[in-house]
């Protein structure tokens, strides 16, 4: 496979590496007693207790971890700029890992333009803290005060003698430095920015333009099967007495002539078809004879405006000033009009898609989800597996509209994979 998010540094591998600086946001019980001891050789923060960190390897390369995802807005690039700025390293030396539940912190869903406003703050602080650690180490090694040092492109040098210099990699060497995140490290003043605010090519664009990026739809793995889900005629209903009790019967003989069907899976009112080839799964889903209970709760959408007006609603007053009724009754001329905004389809450029491998008591799901950690929590309950056994790998998908990030399809794939093993 090819793409910017296919081969990434593994967090556990970094933890086991020889030399590195790691800045972590730890859980209340995630720090050992020697976390503040810079001479400690063994890791002081266990890998399974880390909520977030930024790592600088002995080669000077930087890995930043963030729990949000890039929905096409370019936040992977922007986060890389922020880290590069605070560390004073070249932008192309920073790798940003997003939304992988085994490697990134749970920072909530990617919504409300909060990635840069909120989720980027720990990364910026971690980068500033790592820079401070490296400056102090350079000061000790070079015998110069920190005020007499300059950092450029991942190299610390004397302000007065450019030949007295040490790279970040040389400063790290084979030693490990692990610290809980601190907010005390000074942040770079915006007036000194060189990377943030400057035009930087987005890291995702080349592969997208050339067709090299692997979307979740493109994924192929050995032994992969294909599936389609058969939904009731009122599939949009997600609550009420009908949920779980809407299916009457499934006539499997109706698709017996379609080759390559592995299994028809029925779980309460969930119906799915697993086949060896995608076209056969599609054909079987269209031909399968399924009988559902009738339900009259859906609004009549022939007259959309009427359906909207008739739908139960709760008025919400934003501001109430003066006597509107009295003012209108005293007006010489009053006008009455209704304004209908045309229906806007919450559509997608492509179908919802996910790939799941559920077997041997663990699950890996590749998904275009907007909420990887929330998805893991939901699948933990759905599949009855421990959270540590459910891994969500966030892949590029067809945007976040049209329910692509509602994660229905990830649950579908997981249930079907679990059913066929």
C-alpha cells in the first residue's frame, strides 16, 4: 500500500528505542516516582499509561501524536508546523500521527474546529518543553549559558561561534529523557514565527493528486471478504419500540443461485450478506427476500415543508424584547410570508466504508471515522471485548458528510467479521 498514513512510527517501538526525548501527558496514576529524575535510564512512564506525547529520536526526527483526525482541512500539516516552530526543526523532519487508538491520546471527536484551537495546545507545549530540555543539555555540554545559544534547524550552536554546535540527535545520543508535560516552558512569541503562518505544501496533497493515497475503499488484505447490509425501509429510525424487533423473516433460498455467498448473518434485526466477491454481495443484498414489520412513524416527505412544520418541536427563545403583538396591531401595513430553504442533501462523494478483522478475541477496524476513540468505546460494548483488544486505524475516506463519520458502517463490518471469524 502507498499513502502518507500507511507506515508510521509505532509508539511502543519508540518507547523501547535506545535514545529519545518523550514528553507525555500521563493519567493521574501514570507517573512513577522517578519521572522527574533525568538520570533514570529505564522508562519512567509505562507505554500503556501514556495519554499523549511528543517524541524526538536519536536521529533528530520528531514524531507528534494527536487524537484528532484530518478530514481534509489540512490539520496534519498545521500541527506539524506548530511542532516544527516550537522545536526549531525543519518542517519535513516532523511526522504527525492522527487518530490511531493504539498510538494517540483520546482528545475527543474532531468537531467544531477544535483541533488547532484546543487539541494542538499540548503538542505546542510539549515541543517547547523538549526544546528547553535540549537547550539545557547543550548548555551543559558546551559550557555556555542558555542565553548564549541559538537553535536553527534542529542544531544548537553558540551565538558567537558557529563552529561550537550540537545537533538534537547528538544531544540525545543513546540516553532517554522522559517527562510529564509541563506548561512552564516558554512558548515562542508569534513575532518570531518562521514556520507557522508561512506557506507550507500540505503533506497529503501529492498522494491525493497522483492517486497514490490509500483510502479505506482501496484497502485489500489477504483473504478479504466483502459484505453488504440489508436495512429496513425505515432505517433512519434509531430509537423506539421497533429497534431490535423489526425483522419478521429472511428467506435465504431467495439468493441460493448467487455464487460465492459465505454466510447470511442475522442478529436480531441486523441482516448482512458476506460473499467472496463484492459484486455478488451487492447482487445478493438486492435479491434477498426480507420481511419487515410495518411501521407508520415516518413523516410523509412528499410535502417536505408540511412534514417539517408538523414535526414535534420545542420553541427556543433567544431574545424577547418589547411587546411584539402590540406593535404589529398598531402597524399600518403588515406582511406575512413563508420562506423555504431548499433541501440540501447531507451527501458524500463516496459510500461509507470500513474494513474489520475480528478474531481470536481482538479486533482491528480500519475506518474513516471522525471519532476513533468513541468508536472504540462503542465497539468494545458491541463486540464484548476489552478496550485494549480493539484497535481503530483511521484511514482517509470520502469526507465526513452523509453518515460517513456516524460509524454505522464500522459497526456493520465488525459484526460481520466477528460472525464469520
